[in-house]
C-alpha cells in the first residue's frame, strides 16, 4: 500500500459545523493488463449531505489516496505496472470526463502523482508535492463542496501488470452550514469551472 495525505487547516469561523468529522470512501479498479493511458472514474455520492435550501455543504479537511496491488491487496508496487511509469489520482467536484484536469481548475479537490521504478521497486512523488491547498480563502483552507457528487479519477501511464490495481480515496469531511453569500459564491465558482 502507498498513500499520501492532504490536510488543510480547521474549519473557519465563518462556517458553522453541523456534524463532527466522518469519512467517505470510494475504490476504483484498474484491471490487470490495462493499456497505458487507461482512465477509470468512481463516484462519491454527497446527495445525503448537500442541501441547497438549508445551505448545507461538505467541508473536506483531509484526503488520503491509498494504492493496493493484487487480489490480496498487498502486492509490492513493482507489480503494479509492466514497466517504469506513473500512477495518477485526482478527486474533483465536477465530472472530469475521460481524462485528468489541470491543477488550476477550481474543481480539483486533491491529487496525487506517483512515479514507479519497477527495476528498483521504488515509488516517488516528485511532480505532485503535498500538501495540496485548493480551498477557497473565503471559507478557510478546507475545500467546500456544494455539488451532490465528487469524482475519483485514476490512471496508469505504462501498461498495467498482471495484477489488479486498486486506488481508494478516504475523505475526512463534515457537514457545514454556509451563509447565503458563501453558498452563491461557491456555486458560481463551481459553475465557472464546468467548461
């Protein structure tokens, strides 16, 4: 297993927490022997937490991407790809379609890039350094979601090996109440990102 954690600061004073923190998870599978450039998307359903009339939204304080290899979920990273390459994951609050989005896109919640050195059975994360800081400054450094879904997009850049490759996102979140001005600002920002 290999994972990295994104941890922004606590909820800002301008937001009222309705719940304590809890975890949301989603797992996406890259099937064995998938070609280089395979992209797979999973959905995190937020419809039970986001409520427009009451101003409820989700505030994300931590995102952890965990990669597991093989049917017993414990294979070494060297079994993930058929040769040197990379693994990528992005969590977004808008559907990314069939590819990854640019880091400047306002819908990007968190991301991970792992370079895989098969010969030495080593991974590095040199192109995507943590912590990610994508939250709106108006509502602290947490990422606030007003959409009813988030999307986990993963991909392999090098052919996948003979073992299945799983990526699980663990999201620490809480339900918050936004003022009408905050809600409208976030909704406009989210809509503007949907190009």
